[in-house]
C-alpha cells in the first residue's frame, strides 16, 4: 500500500493527537515506567515520529520506509515470511508488528536491542533493510527539509540528528497501543463478547494446551508474553545448531558490535541461533523471544522465519511438541489436542485482535480457514499422543545412515 494510503488508514484507527498519559486499560504508574526520561511523550515528538515512519528518504535508495515492513494495512507487519529491503534484498527474519511493541522488555526476535529507540535506528543502517551507510547519511537525506528542521526543533530543541530520529520513531510507536479486543470485553463482564468456541479455547489456553505457560496476561504483561526466550523447535530439522554456534563464535570473535549482531541475524544462517548470537550462552541456542499474541489474527505468517502460515499451523506445531533438537525447551511437549480442541484454541486466538481491526481479522479468519483446509498436513496423532517419540525417531534414522 502507498504511504499516503497507509497514513489515511492510520488516521482511522488512531487519534490525531494521542494522549501522553496511559492508554485505556493500562495502569498509569506502569505506563510511566515504560517511557524513558529523555524521551517523554508529547504531541510534537509523536508527530515527528509519525512523519519519519512513512518517509522513504531514510533509506539509501529512497524506496523503503519503516512502514514498508510495518504496513498499517497488514497489521503493522508485511505478511511476508521474511522482509524485503532495498534493491529487493530479503532478510532472514519475519517482521514483528509494531503494535504494542512498547510493552516488550527487549526488541527484535533475539532481544538484541534494549529499547524502542535502539530498535528504530538499526534497520536504517542495515545493508539489506534501509541500507544507509551510517546514521549521518540518513540525517543528511532529510536535514535540508525546512519542515523537518522546524519539527526537530519543536520536538527536541535542536537540529535533526540520528539519536533524535530514533527517539521520535520510538515516541510514535509507543502510541500504537491496541488492547481493546473481544477477549478484553469478555473479561470486563460481557459474556457475549466471545463465541462458545472461543470460550472453550480460553479454557484450553489456560489448561490442556498450556499456552499460558509462556503467554500470560497480567498487569505487567498485557500483550501475553513472558518476555523470555525459548527454543521451541522451529526450523530445527533444517539446521545443525552445533556447527552454526561454532561459526557464530568465530564471527563474533572478530567483532561483537550491535551492528555486527544485527547483520548476522538478518543476512546469514546464523539467524537460526536466535538469542545465542546476543548472549553466546549455550542455553540460548535456537531460542527466540516469546512473541505477543495480541492482534495475532492479523499478523501472519508466524514464527521468526514466517514458516507457519496459519494459526492452525501454530497450534499443530505445539501439539506435536515442537521439533526435536538438543536445545528444545523443557516445557515443550506433546499436548494431545483433538481436532475440535485445536479449532477452539484458534477461535480464542482470533478473539485477541483489537476491535479497530475487526474487518481485517474476519478476512484473515476466512483466508486462514480456507488455507488450513487446503494445505494443512494430516495431523500426526502418534506424536501428539506420545505413541511415537520424536527423539527416538530421529535417533533411529541417524543410526540407519551409519
């Protein structure tokens, strides 16, 4: 979607002048903890960040903006397995939505950025995302614009500079709080807000399906994440984690800067190591951040590599206990969910989409239902019920090749 069209769509779902106070449903004291002292929210900073978010001039060739990969019309993501940057270069990671990103304790799938300000600046100077050689080049691309000069002065009291580009983008992204879903209305006392299937799915979510083990909803995590990192077996069958870890240590011995980690995550197979490239802790091999499940209905495809196309695929993955590997999180195990129960969990997950995105959510329900019926593989009940153990199967196949 063109940037002007996206801006028009944004205006329909967000107020023209967002409040600097806590959004509805968020505790005021908790909200204050999420706002850095050097970047307190005000209308001028948000306005500047909004303009920067849609500006393709921040990219080296003038073709890519933040909104390219975080498209308003696509749940603030791009609906691609992995995102495309300048010159049709494709990275190795799926673009998470910018909706509710303010509530994460770290940013990116591997947590390599501590703040939204840090996160906002890295894609601009990544060679395959926006491609600027450095922050100064990005600032130069807009510094001659009289409107920008005035906006930076009004927002931060100084001329355009790269740190304030990051601050302004972060300020804007902090206004993208979407927490008014049918689920919330049900919790607030409206029993009609959820379908019977979604209600049954909620019970499963908190019980047999064990989703709540990592996706908790509480006062300090309104988006359904524990903010931790787990190896859940995505892509494990395709990669030799031990070899990748050795290669990563060799690469990081030469340089372990944030920019180097950023490039390894997006440009090489080392992407599959997840958090390990940040911490170099063996326990983090293949571990990725527990993503939010707010608005999950409109942010497909799923997982760090976009390998799961529908919410049925996601539940199938957990139902079989992930993909066996030596670093699989100990909490991942077969669930023995029936087909009916899988449908009910999916119904609940779709109820977590903000009502402002209801039309998009319904379109995705229709699309994903059709896709699941057509492409979803036959459910492996032997694995889900533990009649077959994945590790034993893999060991048997390995032995057969010797």
